[in-house]
């Protein structure tokens, strides 16, 4: 998620234990962007961004070549590195890396993607009345300030003798007697 990347940049990728991990415990990485993108959840960014307000982020990492990193390799150690000891599904697929220790990773680049809005979201945006709601939600501060000024003015006017006199004349001319 986009919201998590500040923490990831500050503290690095953290390995969180799950009950069952398909190819063993560790941080799962891939050298294929098409494998990574479906796991990159979208999040909300700044509404006025050139990229749009719905973003997706992928980290490009550098992996230290260490014997504990599970991956498909060629050579003498190919079989031992392809199947982690705690794997439930056998060998790690091609272009997938399981890194048991996050200290073996170095974050290099952040790739930020604009998420395409779904058809349902587009229909909701084109719905009548949604532009009014959209304007209200994007101008909350201005609306709050206007309400605050009106409140202050009404409190000030209610304490003014001149205003009270004009108010009574107006009400009397309209037929309201109190």
C-alpha cells in the first residue's frame, strides 16, 4: 500500500511471520514486474497530483547473493536453493525469490504507478449530484471558515441593541408579534 511506504523507507522491509507460507518464511520478491503489480495494492495519494489520486507503488530491490536466499539457479547448488526447507509447495518458481532475512535486501528505487479507475468508479463520478458532493468534500476548509464567520457575525449582531431594534421593526412589519 502507498500508505506503508514511508515506514518501509525508514525501517526497510520487515518479515512478518504467517501461519503458512507457500514457499517458506521470508520476503517474497520477483524479477518480473507483471508478477509484482497484482500484489501492489492501490492507495490514495494527493487529489491534485499529476499522476492522479489512486496510486500503486512497487519497490525495486537489490538482493545479496546468499545461500539462504531461495531461487532457481544453475549449477551445483541449484536443487538446494530452489526448495526451502519449510516450503509447502516444493520448489520456488522461476523469477521468484524468497529472502528469509530482510538484511539481505537493499531498497533501490520506488516505482509509482497511476491506477486506472474502474468502470464502476467512473459511473459513480458521472452520476448526477456527485459533482456537488465532490465539491463539498474538496472544499471542507472553506465551508468551515464561512460557517465560523456566520456564527461569529450572528453572535455579535444578537448582542447589538441597534440590530435588536431593526429586527423587532422587521418582524413587526411582517406581522410577527412577540
